[in-house]
């Protein structure tokens, strides 16, 4: 609400206590104003409210009438239970869009004030309505993702824990077939946990809660941890090579998030390099940046799809055609993490010629 409207509401509040009479300025503002009792009986309304709703009569004729008796000039009745006034009467602010028969849309914002309800009414465009609805849908989507992800994480963590116990022999020895089955359970559980963690990360981003820490980070140490996590599960014939000098300068960031981004990049390189080849991890200073590159000799990505690779849920056509696992969140999360560290991510690729994805991060100031 603008400053003028806040002033109107303060005036209404003073007028309701009898401190001074309600100013005639109410009839001069463009917004419609209603003041009602909790039972829906109107204490006053201004000329703009009558005009905007197309009500029959003038403001003074409507005083002390319950909302259910209000009629438009076309004879249509207002439906009190659909108005925010009814919700505000129960002590909380409420807002809603009212669609009128002539295709106009009015936004009513109602709030409790000194044992009364004050509602402000203004005409809005279809673009305004769609913007609000899009925001509400995005918020609902984020809430749903966060809730479902939290509910999934608990049983998945339990599955992973029991899988590790079985593989460790805590319940007795496993024969070769049983071990393969438990390995499959563990691998698929790990994939699901990764998906859940990615969804939770995006839920935090959408809620404005994604705030990486600002610690000094030595990227060669991060890459060593990534290597140790990925190397044991490499497919037969695929080589993982590191070209990482120890004297790479520090960057400022969140070591957990940066490791997550790099695990995503290396995991993608491994997944998209079927039948052998090489995945190269390289790290070096380039002016005011530290560049971390993950290059593979895999299938590559068509040029017309590359611009969309960092969109959420987008998957390259080869991945879909070859039924490779994934939800299309990895590169989107890498981009989010890079930008959260004042950095960026770039990609070079060609079909059957491999892909190189590079994380560019600013050097930490001394």
C-alpha cells in the first residue's frame, strides 16, 4: 500500500475512536475503502468503492447494510464468504482478486483495525493477476518439493544405513548374488538421496535461504576429496586423470557446496563417457580467477541444446535416447553454486567429441 493509503487507514482508525471525524479525503482517493463490523455490516464506504464494484446506490445509502444485501447495478449480489473482509473479521489480514461480470478484476486487501475491518479495493490488470498467481504457484511448488524431499530423506537414509551394515557383514556373510543385489540397493538409494538433496537445495534457493559460507578454500583439497569419492566406482576402462598443481591460490566460498558442484560435474563426465575414455580434472589460475575444468571424451552435446543445459530438469537428447539415469538438476545446481560464489560456469561441447565444463571462481583477496 502507498503512503497515501496508509494515511487514509490511520485516519479511519482515529475516526473509529472518535478522536476526530473521518476526513472527506476518503472520497478523493482512487482506491475504494470499506469499513465493516465483524458481522459484515458496513460502517462506511467511499465513492470509489461504489464505482469500482458498480453498486446500486450512493455511499450513504449503504451504511449499516450487511454485505449480503449489496447489489450491483445489474442486480448481482456480492458473496460475503468469498470476500477477504470475512477472513479479516477473524483477526488476520487477507487479500483476494474479484472477477466482475464486465471482465474487470479488483484486488481487495482487508485487515482488522480497532474491532472493525478495513478493506481497500483497486482495479488491477490481467498481468497483475497472472504475476501474483505465478508467484503463488512457485511458492506452492517450492513448499511441496521441500516437504516431499524431507519425508523421502528419512527412509532413504535408513535404507542406506542398513545396506552398509549388510555389506559389512553385520548380519552374516553374503554370497556373490546377494552382494550384487545389496550393491544395487545401495547404488539406487544413493542416487535417490542425491536427487532429494538437489531438490532441497533448490527449495532453499527459491526461498532465498541459499547462503554459502565465505571461508578460504584450497580447491586442490576439494578435488582430492571428489577424486576419492568417484574413483572407486569408475566403470571398467574409464580413466580419471588429475592435473592440479598444489600452488593454486585460495578462493572464498563454501567447501561443502563447491565439492557438491564438482562431484556433479565429475559424475556427469563419468556417466556420459560410456565404453571407456578419459575424464580430466584440471585446476589453474587464470588472471583474477581460478578455473576448474572437467573434460570428458564422451558423446558430447548437440549445439542447439547447449543453451538449455543449465535449466532445471532439462536433459540432453542423447541421455534420454540412451536411458541414462538423471533428473536434469546437476548442471542447474552447479550454475546456482557458481553464481552464489560470485563466479560463473562455461561449457564447450560437440557431438562425439566430448564435453568440457569449467567453473570460474574469483581468487580470494589477501
